[in-house]
C-alpha cells in the first residue's frame, strides 16, 4: 500500500478514512508503540474477610511519594501503579512484581480481589488514608474526609482498575500532517490537534462504554454490610447478600461511584476549553448540603470547600483527559497549560478470577476499543445525548445480562446485542491492523472472546461470579475470600527478578526520604497553602 493516502480518495465515512490511514505501511508500525499504564486498587483485609484497620505498612514506603504503591481513599485501600509501557506483557509483569513485593510485607493480611468490598466496620471506623504532616498530605486527607461526609465512607471502599492509554507522538505527527493535507483540521499547533482528537475519542468512549460494563463487569452482588442504612433497590440473594438478577457491575451504579449531587452537572466534552470551564464552574458553585457540613469546625477542616466539587477528581466519570501535573499544580491547570497527555479509563471492575484483576486479553481488547473510539466519526454532544448516555449506563449496570435489554444508539433504542455486534464489527477491522503491526493474532482472538460473551451472557464475569457462588453455596464474602486467598498463594510464590526487586525496594526506601523532605520544606500555614492552590 502507498505510504501516502491519496487526498482525493473517497470514503463513505470518517471511520473508513481513518482506518485506511492506520493501515498504511508507515503508520501501522506506530501501533506497536501504544503507551499504557495500570492503576489497580485492592483493600487490605484479614483472613476472615474483615477490613484491615492497621496502618499502611511502613516497609512499602511512603504512600505520598512511592511511585509504585500508594493508598486511595482509605489507609486500607492499596493502589498499585505501573509505569508507562509499550508492551502489554511488560505491563502485566510489573503489576505481578509489585503485588509480590507487597505480599512480602503484609504478614497474614490479604489483598481483596473483588471490586465490591469486604466486611466493613461502621462507616466512621473506616480509616482515612494518611500521608504525613506536610500541607499536601493534609490536603489529601481533608479531601477524603470531605468525601466521607458527602457520600459515606463505605462507597469509597469500592475498588477498580484504571487503564491509562496514549498514542505516541510520532502517530500524532503522522495523522496531523495527513489532516493538514486533506484540509480536515484548522489547527496549526500539534498539541491543539492532539487535544481535539482525544476529545473525539472521549465522546465516542462515552457513547459506547456501556459495552465495557457488559463485557467486564464483575460485581453483580454485594454483602449487606456495604449498604448498612442506605436506601437501595436490590433483591436478597441469600441471608448475607443483595443483588440484581441481571446486573453486571453494581460498582458502576448508584451504590458505587455515583453522586446525586453531580447528576445535575452537565460536563461538556466537545472541546478542552468547554471541559475546563464546566469543571471550573463546579469547583466554584456552592452546594447547600455541603455548606451545611461546613468547611471547618472546632477540630479543623472537614472538607476542602463547600462547592459542588472540592477538587476536579471528585467528578465521577468513566473516562478523564489527563496531563501529569507539576508539584502544587491543579489537574485543570496542567491541562490548560500543556494539553492532554493521555486518557484514563475508569469503568473496569477487578476480575476476581485473575490474580492481578486484569489480563492481556482484556488489555488488547481495550486498545482496539479505544482506537475505534478515536477513528470513528465523533459528532459533538449535547445535553440530551449526555442524559441518554447515563440511561445506557444504568440499563447495562442493572439489567445488562437480560437478553431483551435495549440501549440508545444515537437517539434510537435498539437491542443491546445488535448494537454490540455492530461495534465489534468495526473493532474487528482495527484488531486486524493491530495484529499485523504486532505480528500476532492475539487482538483478533480478544474480539472473538467478546463476541461469545455478547451471544451468551453466562460467559460474562458477572454471570460467572454468581454461578461460582451458587455451585459452592457461597456468599459474596466467602467467594471473594476464596479467590483472594488463592491469589495470595500465587503472589507469594512469584519470584521477582533480583535486580527488579532491588530497584523497587530502593524506590520505596527513597520515597520515605522524599516525604520527609517535603515536610521540611513547608514554610506556610495550611490555610495559606490551600488559598494558593485554589487561586490557580
């Protein structure tokens, strides 16, 4: 095939034109350089499946500054972080290594291998993550206290996997030059073009991520301790558990990372400026219920602010545009100053049948899915579509395995399986290019596996969870504990290569020193620090 796409070539749609571009001999090899990273959460528990109330193990370094292991909402909620890799297998190898190292320091504790939590104590007894005495550490803990007051601490113990994805600059340079030749971009600056294309991807992701919830949702039930006194619409599965018979991922529903306060918030994904303006407004808009809580009381800060959002990260979204922020810089300022660096996919459940919660087959499908979202035509979104997208999410969360469930495709309701197969038909064409680039058939195989799930809902992780519980006469806690203990055996028997182990332990040791240096460098009161932060 010619290395240059004929500017006069005629295609029926944007997808065919973009597919032709990535199929070219000088573009396809760039697909080998897709960049990815994983952030995987997991609660620390005891051998009976109760939440651990012990501090973050000091031998694992500083949760504030260790680059491969931190904590999320709770002191008991570990977050494993890989660097950016171009290889799927290297990404998973690193994730295995850092799990194995963590287990060297956990004693009898285990890492909960499911998205819906273990047995929880009373809400106020769930420990907040602690990061030291510095201003930035205080800010992180106050933010978490605010989340607990706003939504309850139990909701924040739900765990997931975040998948970070970007394309190499050489890919963007290639497609940018092609777009300029064809007259399909008005941008003269590469980063502005990249921002626009990532938002094309984000809009299409939002239109289609219900499919990821169906294919990879693994949270159809939950222990009653998670709900406690909260209202819910779940059915009783047994004396211990609540569920919905055709659910896929309760984590992605109103029991998980959702907020009634945020339902009125229309976040516009049409341009980077729209996105920044929308979230900036939410950061400055007072919310009556949060004003009632108060920012401070006699003991100190209760939350960072009484606005609809304390900080940008409080906005619960299935996908985010991201740029690595500099020290003390807000995420929105980083985006505004330097544009989008990568996107973060946030709708993946932990697969309880896998030791690290995710495997190569899932990653390979995600790469093809995200490329499809980038290459397909991506019209701008309005408020009506914004709400239809939310309806699709709710339908798949609660009823996704129902063979009669429908979704909105555009503004038309169609059978979910018809829409899913149409999407997979397009993704299959992309997987062929990924296979050619990598000289493999793994990408096409990943599509075939997902097709089987669409045809037969009993093959989905959610259905397999319920089937395993039924076969073994287990509760959600019993099942998850059995899986987690099995994973623990795998991780404890995993040999980390000596040089890799030394490198990771050195990073952990140095992180403790880094935390102390940050604490020593603080020279202003927390009130002043916070005021400076929000002035950006």
